[in-house]
């Protein structure tokens, strides 16, 4: 089945550092979503993007809908220990009603 | 209380056993989904339902079946569990637009 290419697979950073991750697809999407999954929990929506070029923030998190509609980026500024978890991108295309998920970026933050 | 509730949270079973995972939601959404999560593979869609009379296979439906008992309830069954079905299973719901899905806390299933 189709999946998005999400990178990096994992990141080990020090508290206070900024983080960047991205997703790319061979297909055009009309919606991009970013989720975070805490250990032992289900994914929780962080940011939703609906227009090419859109830049949206949620606290220290900023996400962008790529101009080509085939990619999206998530940045976390000044990371803190509670940012630890798995971050997933997800895309919804014009011709399907199903979300396609990325393989996830596992983030570890050290004090 | 959680909007999307999965039971049980953890289950250990033996090869060949039939088991059912249950999902209920209080969000009033028509659309419900079952996903499987394996390390390094993200979330893969097993089955989805857009209303009570609508059931659709996802990308990995073999070995699974579902039942949409009501708008608020969507259960996943493993007719004869096998070890490679050991995984984390998530239920999700969305409104008619389907853009944003809301997830339950997951069921961790181990098949011995």
C-alpha cells in the first residue's frame, strides 16, 4: 500500500535544540496533517494544513504545506523533554477518502 | 471520558483463538477506521466504515473481519489469530469530510 516517505526515522537531540522533519509523496495531497503519539497512547492531532504554501503554528510547532502539494514540513523550536514521542505526517488526496500515513519520526530529547 | 474508547487495552492470546477488539465513540462521527501499527511501518489501514451499512477493506484486511453494530460502535475480529498479528491496533473516527481522524488509545495484542 501507499505510504509517505518521512524523514528522519529517528532523532536524538538535546533539550533546547530545534527539530525539523519532513514528509514527501509521489502523489498530490489536498490536506496534510501532523500527529504526535506519546508512548502507550494513540496519535493526537497537532496541526492541519489545507492550502499549498500554508504555514501554521501551534505553540512551538510550525508546519508548512509544500508548494508542490507533495511535501510537508514540521519544525519544533526549543525542544523540551515532553516533546519525546513519535511524530506522524498524514496526507489526504483529492481522489481518495483515506488518509495515508508516514512511517513516523521517533524523537528523543535529552536534558 | 475519552471520545474514542478501545477495549481491551492489552490482550494476550494463543494461536488459533478467535478474538474481538471493540471500539466505541461519543463524537457522533459517521466514519470509523481500524489501523494496525508495527514498528517502522507506521499506521496501516485494515478496514473502514463510512456509515452503519458501509464496510470497506483497507490495505491489509486479510485475516481480519469487522462489524459496525451502530454508528458509535465498530469492532475488529481475528477469526484465527496468528503470531504475525501481534501488533498495536488503533480505532479512529472522523466526520463526513474525513480530513481529521481522532484516535483511541490503542489495544496491544500479543499472539503466542
